[in-house]
């Protein structure tokens, strides 16, 4: 999914997508796409069912550069989440585009 598309969805408060940050906890705490839930890539297969019960859910994954999140989205599709996609360019491009960031 493009940064512009996700940004429009968030700004309209009609995301229609579950946003999953697959970065490590320290990176997630420093910043992530607003509304994202945190599931580290290394624990995705173990934890996804706790957060996303319905495999029909549209899922968007994001990582720092877009590579790990692309692999995570592919894994989710293999697990039955057919509508899983990754954020184009990752979180770094999200920040560079001036998009909103949430921190903990």
C-alpha cells in the first residue's frame, strides 16, 4: 500500500485496515504508524492470532525499510490472511513524507 493511500485512510479515520508494526520493541516505542499494533517479525506466527482473529481482515505491515514487512505480509498471506500487504518504502519513507507518527 502506498504511503499516500494509508495517510488518507488515517486522516479520514477510516483506515479499514489493521496496521501491524513488525519492528523490534525499542524501534516501535520510538515511533510507528498511528494505530499500529506491535508484533515483532520473529514472533509473528506465534502472536498474530491473539491480535487478529479474523483472517478476512485487511492487514498492513510496516518495518523500517519495507523489506521485512514485505516478508511478513507474505507470511500472513500463507497463514490465511489473504489481504495482507506491506507499506511501500517502510517507516523511514513514512517519516520522510511528513506523515504522522505515534510514540510510546
